[in-house]
C-alpha cells in the first residue's frame, strides 16, 4: 500500500560523481517548510512521493536548490522521454508564447495542423486520424466513447460492452477508473457500469498459464483463459464493442505474450470489435520502439497517447481509424484545450527531437544493458525479487517476502528511500505497492545508467540485510 515518506531529516553519506551529488541531509531540513506547506494545502493523496523539492531538471538529472543532484530514474512518471529541460522543446514553447497565442479552442491553428499531420505520418496504417486532448485519462474516456458509438452502429444497442484487464490502470476519471483493473480504486463509484468488465491480464508472475518460460506454455491455451473468463461472465463476443489493455501493465511492466496479442487481434477482427491500446505511458520510444504495440507485430484500431508525447506540457491524443474517428460530426466531439498551441509546439518539437537524435534506438540499446544487469540482480536475490519485466528503458522489479509471492511493500519503500539518499531518483513503489519502476529519460548515457543501476543494487543489498 502507498504511504507517505517521513518528515524527518537524517545525515547521509556525501556523494559526488559526474552524474550525482548529495551534500546535505535528506530530506533537506530547509526544504521541509515547502513540504509542510504542500501537506497543509493539498489533499493527503498528494503526499506519496519522496521528499525532494525539485528545482531544476536537465537531461537525465533533477536537482534541488541546495546543491543536490539525482540521476532521474522516474522521468517524472514517464513523461520526460526527451529529457528534462530539453532545449529544443523549451525553445519551441518560448517561440509560441512570444507570438501571443496561448489558447485558441478548436479554432484552426498552424501549430495544431503541423502536429496532427506529424502524428499521422509516424503512425502505421490505419491510424491516420488524430484527436488532441489534455490528459491520458481524457484520451481513454474518448476511446471508450468511440468504442461504444461504433459498437451500437455496427451491432445495435447490445453491442456496448467494454472489456479491460485486471491490474490495468487507465486514469482517475470516472470512466477511466471503471475501465481500470483495481476493484479497490473504484469502490467510491458504487454504481459501476455493468457493461464494463475485466478479465485477467496474462501476467507471468501471477499466472502459470501466462508464463512463456514454461515448457507447456502455448498462446492458444493462454488465450483460452481470456475466452473462459468471458464465458464465466456470460459475455458473448457479439456484444463487445471494444477491448482495451494497457500495452504493458504499468504496475508490473508486464507485456502480453506476442502470440496472445496476435490472437486477440484476430478475435477482434472476427467479431468486429475495436482493439484499443492504452499507450499513455508506453509510447514515444519508451520500450525501444516508437509504440510498444509494435513489439506484438499488430496494429490496434485506436491508440491512446500521453505523457512522453511532449516530454513536458500536458497534452494527449487518440489516434485511430478514420471511419471510427469520424463517427461524430462538427462540434460533437471537442475539448476546451484540444491542441493547445503551446502544448502542441512542445509535442511537435519533442517528436522531432526523438527521431533526429535516435532516442528510440538509444532506448533499445540501453534496454539490453538493463536486461543484463537486472538479470544478474534477480539471480543474486531470487527470494525477494519476485518478478522482473521490462523492455527498452522501462523495467519493473516486484519485491516479495522471502521465497513467497507475498508483496513486500515495506522493503520496496525502503529501497526507494535509500536510492534517494544516494542520489538516484525513483518514484514511490507502484502497482500493488511493491514494484520499483526504473524508467529514466531516453537521453540517458550508458555510464549514467550503469551508475544508477549500481546504486539501486547497493540499496537493495542494504535494505535486504536490514529487513
């Protein structure tokens, strides 16, 4: 379970390397007034991250105003793909602001036209229409709306069911949370939509039938579990309007077996079901490909994008088949801040930077470095690292109690705390509360990545010894 970090400063060992520096107590005593002010005026829900008051970001580093510098393994929750304070993105933002156009609703603008054209160009067929929004959750809400609209048009009033997956996260708005896979997270809704149903995600840590490493694994048997759960819930394929998984599960960094994903695509084709991939955190080079669904060798009908789309400002998108995206007429599907000109400028500069500087290739290459290091780490700590999953520059280590599959949130939390004290920035454990997620900006260098991984290894060793 999530918990707050203690408001207690403590002396830690000083650190000074090329990539990180710790010269004060952690958290910094002088910074606690800011933290206390935030805790006084913000809701309790905002108090879950390590107590570092961010002041500056550059490339793969974040710093406070007291001389401390961290190697960032968070990317600000998988946003800063092109690095913090990226000069090209900053310049684009400043240029747009200097023109005096900060907002234009749905009235046409050149910068929005450039961005949607660029997004259409980089997407595979048939993903050729682009609807710009603000947040990832908003893009998910839009995808749900399009699925149901398409389903009703294709199959009548009964073809409205939305199938999502247990443990998936799609956002915190009502529709996105109903589509999410956490029962506890949606208790507040009370009156849940009976036509939004979840089935198990093929998670190798949780289910042996999803473990490709086992000799008796088969894609067909794995997908049969999907069909079995539909049958158990009395869901007929012809009633399904859309199926929407996270491309990889954020709380586990667990991808589907590629063969399972391909069968799922065929199933959707057979029953005229829209396949939606939630790529909000998975896209724009994060997993070593432009979009993570490309690991599966298939293309969805709709894709939800956000976070790394701009590496900075809030903007998201639904990209999809023209016949689906055009279901609504003029002024029937809009958003107040759609394609905000400043955000659009940031996104366009970000996409150009990612391609021109080969960040996707860097992500792929350094993913191999991560795989090798984490593989050694899992062999060293087989009793406490219950699961290791990842691609490119997104990896998840799930910590468990010795030799079991029981989640160890306290151990994961302590490891994050120690990393912060040593100069490596991580966000609080995710998923069930015991997944440490390693996801640095895609601009990170190999030497900085290895240095940060070594620090994480030290923190695991120290926390394991004191556990």
